[in-house]
C-alpha cells in the first residue's frame, strides 16, 4: 500500500509539472488530475478480456517508462526550426498543403497555414497552444466527447500524461481540396510520449488529413501511447490517413476513435508498420441517421513483432453504414491478431455493415489470428463479415522467377500487389513511395 501511495504521489507531481511547463489553463489542469484519479482507481486488464487475450498487458504498464524532463517544453522556447530528415521526405512544397504541423518529441518544429486557408478560418495548431488560443473548442471536445478517461486504463493514463499534440478545426461549410499534414517524429531516446490529435469537423465541412509518425533508426526503447479523436458534425466529410513508421518504438498503444453525426462520413486509411509490440484500438460510433464510415488499412509485421488490432463498428441509429477492410502480412517470427466487432444497437434498423480481415503468411514461423464478431440487436439489417489467412501462391512465384526475377524481388512484387488497392488511396506519390519503401525494407530484413 505504501508503494502504491508513493507512486500515486509521484505521478501527481509529474502531471503538475507537465501542466505547469505547458502553461495550461486551469480547466485543462483539472482535466488532467481527473484522468489521473481515474487511472489510479482503474485496474489493469487481466488478460482474460477478449480484447486483451492475444497481447500481454505487461508491455503497457507504464511504470517502466518514466516521462523525462526532455519531454516538456515551454511555449516560445526550445523550438527547432529544422525539419527532421525522415519527416522532410514526406513534405513537398508547402503550397501543396492547406497546412502543416511538424513536431519532434514534445517540441513543435514547424507550423504552416496557407493564406487562403487562414482567410477561411481553418485552424491548425499544436494542442498546448490551441488550449490557450481556442478554449471554447478544445475544452468542449478534448477527451470529453469522443475519447474519455473512463474508456480504459491506458486512455486514463494518456489523459493524465499527454505531452504533445495537434488540434485541427475545419470550419462549417468549408471544403479544402489540399490535404492537411500532421507529422510526429520521435528521436528514439528512452522516454515516454503521449501524442494526441483532436479534429473537429464542423457541419458540412470537408477535408483530408494525413498523419505521419516516424522515428530515428535507433534501438532505444520508446513507449508511445497515442490517441486520435475525430468529431464529425452533421454532413461533414473527412478522410483521415495514418502512416505509422515508428521503427525504434518498443511498445505502441494507439487509440483511434471517431464520433459521427447525421449524414456525416469519416474514411480511415491506416498504414501500420510500427512497434515491437503494438496494439491498435479503432472505434467508430455512428450516432445519428445517415452516418457512414469506411476503414481500409494494411499492416506488415517482421522479425519478432507483435501487432494486435481491435476494431469496433458501433451502429447506434438507423440507416447507418460502415465498411472495414484490413489487409495484413507477417514474416519472420512475427505475429498478428485481429478482433473486429460489429455492434448493431436495437435502434439501428436498416443498418448496413461489412468487415473483412485478410492475412498473408510469408514465412513458416509467422502467425496470424483473426476473430470477427457480430453483436446484433436489431432485425432489419444487412451485415456480413469474414477473415482469411493463406500463403503466397507458388505458381505466381514460379512465373515471376521464370521471367528472371530473384525470389526476394518476386515476393516483394506479390506483396506490393496485394496491398496496392489500399496504398493507391494515398493522395500523392511521395506517400505511396514511402509506404512501398517500408514494405521493401521489412521484407529484406
């Protein structure tokens, strides 16, 4: 008991230090302390829960990953001006984007907002600054409407310790053709980081957001507890693309959640290659009639990676639609796990839901586990789901080798073709090439 009390006091002291360093308003400090209280009283998952049966919770128990002093920054100080090399590969001419926000560890590096976009009141800022500049928006939505500390132990931990983030507000009735780019880069130093992205798409707005996450090529362990929350107002349309390239990350927990109002749509595009141990929770709440969501993603595990995906398509009102397609491949001694839930509430008649997880086994020691789940409480719905697992087609490999291709290159071409329909959803060749380069890197390891 004495050890627990000491730990709680230490955590509270750390939370207060983070809040002070970020010059937070009082309401945000109170919200942090509330999240810490929830964290302290919430037990860790036991491993018997369905969503935790395939991944050891020990990897995520944060006592092993203290938040270092270097993870804090004071507004207006310690701001780098040079974009890290791994990030600059993604960023072409700034004019091609509606806005750009680049952050390294817990430090904002560069902010850019196009003149036209600024005139139309698009908001892109780092989250600590946004909490002071736009309190009416951040206070209303930040870990309050979409993600909350009550949703889980790791969500509460994040709510107490978040130390880097982005805020995007897409104004009502505005459509932005150019994408917005949010880039997080982590140096690989032994530390914990808690990046948080908050997006508010006001009614009848439209935008595309690209979020890239990169690390230095280092072996130092890094604990990442990252969260993305999206609120889509009535008639809003948002494409959200996440490219995860955290090479040196030891442990990664990602929670991606979106709440959709009447006739809104959110399209998630996920490209996951990250973490020695990685768990991703993606949840879509279709709260009002006419809301639609589409999730398409790929993952590739290599070496001894463990990749675990838990998805929930939650239909709460009638005439809502969701689709999910997740394509994965595992090689080496890597393992993947997928648990996908389609939940249809009694009030969600006329719902249309679809879910498919495909898995490609690229080595004899790789493993893939899939568990699609239906929770249907309505009787006038259309709902389909499935999962597949298989190996490379020997006849395809033979054909390519008879045309003079080495075995490794033949495998790479087949894997790239397997992923191609989803990679093609990316808006430019720079991003597509980055994903294909990562596929080649992993297959050559």
